[in-house]
C-alpha cells in the first residue's frame, strides 16, 4: 500500500446517524464529486466532520475502489458516488472534537484574511487534506476516544439546515415562498426585543472597555427612560475614511463595536420575519468595500435560525466577491442573553472576538 491520503468527509447530525444505522460500511457523496472521489484509494482515511456544530466525529478507512450505487441509505439525498469503509474511530456527538481546538495545528487557520476564512475548507467533500493536517485530526480523535471530554452540543444546532443547491457560483440555498421580500411592520413586542438586544450588546461592549455605535435612526429610542444615544461610550461620529455611500450604509447598521478607530464587530438585530434589511446592509457594505475585514453578526430569535441560514446563502448574497455566508455569523437571542448573564462577572477580562466566537455560529452551507 502506498502513502495514505486524508480526505474531508462532511456529515450532518442526521446523515451521520443514517450512516451508522445502515451499518457504517458505506460513505457517499454527490454525483458531481465522482471525479474527485476516483482519486480516493483503499487505505485512505476519511475525516468525518459534523456541519452545523463544526466538530470532528470520526475516522473511516476506505476499503474499496469508488463505485456508483443508488441503494437508499440517506433519506434526503442519494449520494450515489460511494466507497466502502470501515470505522476506525467514532465518537459520541457530545465528546466530538471542536475544530477550533485544533486551530494551532491545522493549516486552514493560518494567515487568515478574515476571521471566518477557514470555513472555506469545509464546504465540500471529499476534499484532500495535507498529511500533516490529516494526522493532526486523527490524533485528536483517537485522543478523544481514549480520554473523552464531554462538551455538550446545543441540540438546536443539530436541527435541520437548509439544503445546498449547486450553482455556477457554488453552493447556495433557495428559500421557500414564506420568505417575504418586504420587511414586516415592527410590532410593539418586536421593537422591545430589538431595543433590548441593542442595549445588551452596548453593555457587553462597555464591560470589555470598547465604545459603541448605535444606528442613527435608533438613537432617539428610550431604554430605561433614557435615549440610547445619550448613554456614555456611544460615539457621535464614525472615524471612517470611506465614501459617502459606504458611510451612509455603515451608519444604519444596528450596533458597531469600536476600538479606537477600528470596527471590532458589526451587528444587525432582526426580530421581524423577513430578515432582509440587515442582510442587505451587510451585503451592500461588502459590495462597496470587498476588502473590508470586519466580523459581521446577525442576531435573531431562536425560531428564526433556519430562516437566517437560508437567507444568508441566497444566490444574490453568494455572488459577492466575498460571499456573505463566509463572513456573517449567527447569534441567537437566547444564547446572547444566557452568555451575558453567565459571564457577567468576568466579561471585563475577555477579548471581544473570543467572546463572540464562543456564542456565534457560522452561516456557511457545507456542500456534501
């Protein structure tokens, strides 16, 4: 046998369970991956990665040459391009290995042009990895098998994710008819949620010692009897050297975290159904300033999570030089509230991006 190669193999929580339920003997890929799959040889390792929760869950040893088969294993997709495999190691979901745990060992985390650029390596499978990266993953999985550490997965993150549809610009999603193209009028309840989350983001930033920008149209709204714009630490002007169109867009973003003259993070808070307005502002910003390096976050209610993922991966947002899905992350209202309370006593010791990375979820659709 020649030198072993390592290949990324993407699963959802559902497709992983279906794989195991079928005996764990065949791994499948989409028809358009057939040409790549033909490079996979017996003895190679497939590195099993769970999308949605960004964890490695197992290692499969390839036991056959690639073949075509349509026998049903997975409910939602046929995955006709297949190889026979043997499970070399498999972990419980709550004991699986977070990819961020390997950030100092994997090449995809080196010299990042944006904080979320690493996700580009996890958008299709099979994808060949370097021997060094493959061995690092295998070693981590075997260590987790030998000395398991429980890191409970949020079950909401294991829920259905919109199915990727292949197009000329890559993997996109096409939302159903419930996706209205017009923002719904804010009710009293949604307006209250919107202001609460804006104010919570303000308080968190101030606890970490950084300043805040609040969208101009929200500054006159009152929280706890005081206008948002009158709270200490909220900037009156943005120190930006952009053209007027760009500045006009940035000024309307719900919340910005600012460290001196740099934007640390940008947040759009969406409590209405359509989710369009915030995404369009982010899209406009990226279209006008394609090289801008600002982490973007869409903060929305938990029951809108699937909607957020579906909208972010629309073709119109995927055509940008930097697809919106690669730089925009999702934060749920419930998680934000929970983490803010949980870390209230130590938030002043945390770095903004570390805190945000802990509570947010990448929006990229991984194409299987």
